[in-house]
C-alpha cells in the first residue's frame, strides 16, 4: 500500500511539473500511464487544471492588466479560469505585445497595457533625451530641416555670426599661443642651462 501511495504522489508531482511546462492532459496521461481523467483529478486536487487570471499573474510575476490584454488577443474569456496548457501561448503573446528594447541603453522594459497612439520606444525620458540629442540618430528629413534652419539663421544674422567666429578664432589662437609660449619656455630652459 505504501508503494502505491508513493507512486501516486510521485505521479502528482511529475504531472504538476509537466503541466507547468505546457503539456496537455492527454500527453501527461500517455507519459505516466494513467488515464486523462485521472491526471485531471490529480491536478484538480492541487488546483492546477485551470486558474483565474490573477493566479497566472502571481505565477508569472507579470501585471494582470498586461496578461488580460494578451488573453483577449488570443480569444480567452478573462473572467473564466484559463487552462494551464494555454499558459505558453499567453506568455508568448504578452512578450509580443509588451516587451520592448530601449534603443539608447539596450534595456528590456514593459510598455503600458493601456492603448497608446504610438507605442513607447524608450524606457524613460532620460534615454529619450540622450537619443534625441545625438545627431547620428536623426532622420534624413530632420537633418535636412536642421541644415535649412542653420543656413537661414546664418543669412539673417551675418554680422553676429562673423563676430562669433572672430571671438572663437581669437580664443582658439589665444589658447594655442599660450600653449606655444609654455612649450617654448619649457624647451628654452634646458638650452639656457647648457649655455651657462
């Protein structure tokens, strides 16, 4: 009798793990040598034949709102209990709908379960700002528009532009000249010591 009880308990554990892996009741029954109905009874005693959406959410560690939309996209009634065998389908649909990779920091993040006009591409505002300020990421249209704006500003503010360039060139010259003087002094010192 003890051997039979051990066999049944072991079968329950194996059936439970196979069910979580996405096997159907018939596949588990064929694997363990029981009938489909007996496997259903094993799993029902452990409350694992079907679960409400909130229990799936706890099991997966994902928000209920996200899973609800994924279930509706697959045609499941979210108020009824959902079979364990459909869990892999729900997970796959969830990842298709809501997981995204930030192009700036390459982190994976979850988008909002609420309907968005344009799906969010970035994990947060800081990554968006960094990406937006990088000229290499601009679209050809934006680059052309920026080039047109700059050239128009240069035409309209010709005097101010010339003055800015003059100040910039003067500052550059002063920096180079100051470095040149320091270099000259540094190279003259050993020569001056040799001359003495």
